[in-house]
């Protein structure tokens, strides 16, 4: 039987009277949709801004070349991964990034897993078909929180090899704040509540040189103005893949979308400043860099503990780097190019 712990924190009557509450009656319905604006993934998640009467200031967020994404509630049976989530009744999708599959009762919302797209791993399918994950308990208001455990399997590609490992995880869900959300164009939304979900999936992968213990860590923040609709008005989601106990992410993806269009926009030229490839990967002693680098571009290689093990200054296209002294394993490479930063992973045999 699933073990779950619910913590209800009492708040002052004057606060709880005005605070909004997530419950079954204001869940988003099939067909609900909202056009959102894609924002800079380096946008802060404002994780420390919690409590009642707070202000989340996103007035200076930067858009990504006027890109937009649709946030919508879809019928899981109509989606490509329908067979992986047969018991789901709804799928909350952020276009071209992450889709959360769930079902609900009057007492709780239960997740059967999620799917997200990642350049290196491809389509990642997380199925909690052994033990579902409870992500909300109704009614769910400010300062309420609870933990849960879940288990199932994953499906993705790692280092070019298909992976279908079993997995288990734990999560913590909370309404960690209530207050005012400031967005661009002098937009101020009062009485907003912020839902936060943090979950960690533990699994093993085989990149070709032995089993590795891996964890997927997701932090998802959803801001709700229930007076105007049941879909979030702002979302900040990040997924980090790292070796268990490691300090440097192997992969990281962050999606930030806003219901209000940013006044500042990042150009395509800026977006492409840190684009590069490393080959061969896996490597047996030498790696090469390909890309358009500025005169001050540099690269740094870190091991799983976060220790810097190699540095390349004045990085140029075709640069070769000797890494034959490194032990077999996974390493992170951070490239700085004209003010932009990008992280990639290399596999040393």
C-alpha cells in the first residue's frame, strides 16, 4: 500500500480567508488551452520567495525571439504515448517540452508519469505504472505540503543506446507562496498562489562501460490566478540528469513560459552563440570541438564531484583536447562563448 504523509500547517484566519485553494472543482478541463510566451531558460525560479504576502518579480524576463508555446489539457488517448499511460484521463502539455499525465478524484490528483523532449536523450518517457505518484491532495492551500513515493520504468536513449530501466522515486508537493506576481507590460496579478513539485527519480543506465546510478531531478513551479482561469499563468520547470551523488549535471533542461509577452527579446544570434558539438563521444583519449567560437571562448571539463580536470582557453573550431589521463566515466563540459554558456556531457572509455 502506498505510504503518504500529509502535513497541514495552520495559518492566520485573515490570510486563509483570502488565499486561493486548489481543489477538484477548479482543475483544468479537457480542451482548456492558453497561449504562452517562451522565456530565457536562465530565468531564476525565485525559489527563496515563499510565504504569504510575497511578491514574485518577473518584470524583466527575456523572451526567446518571440517564440510561443501552447499550454493545454489533452486527451491522453489521442497522444503518441497513449499506450504508456492507459489509466490517465488528462494530459497537461507544455508544447514541445513536457507533458504530465494524470487522473483525479475529489480527494487527489494522481500522476502516472510524464514525457519530455531532450536533445541528447531524445523522448524520455517516465511511467509510474507500479506505484502512481500523488501530486495534489484536495483541498490544497497555501502552506500545505505532503510527500509521496512512486515507482515504474523509464524509456529513453543514453549515449546512443536504448534504455528501459526500472525506477523509483520520491516527491514533495506544496503551495509554498501566496502573493503578487509581477509580469512585463506593467502587469500585476494579485492573490496568486504558487504550486511547487520537486521529485527525484532513481535508476541505472548502461552507457557501454558499466552500470551507472543516475537520478532525474525535477523542480516545477506553477503560478495560479484562479479568479481568471484554471491553467497556470506562469510556469518554471527544470529537469536535471546527474550521477547519483554528483554535483555537475550531465544534462539540464529548463522551460519557462509566461502568459504575458516579455518586452525584451533575445535574438537568434544570441541564442546560437554557445552552440557546439564534441566528438567522438564516447572518447578513448581525445575530443574535438566544432562550432563558431569568439576570440574569448573557453571550455572547462568537470568530473562527477564538480572538480575541474581540464581547461581550454581561446577555444577555436577544430580544437583537439587530450583527455587520455582521465578515468573511464562521464564528465561535464561547460563552454563559454561571447557571454553565452552551454553544458554537454562526454563519455570516456
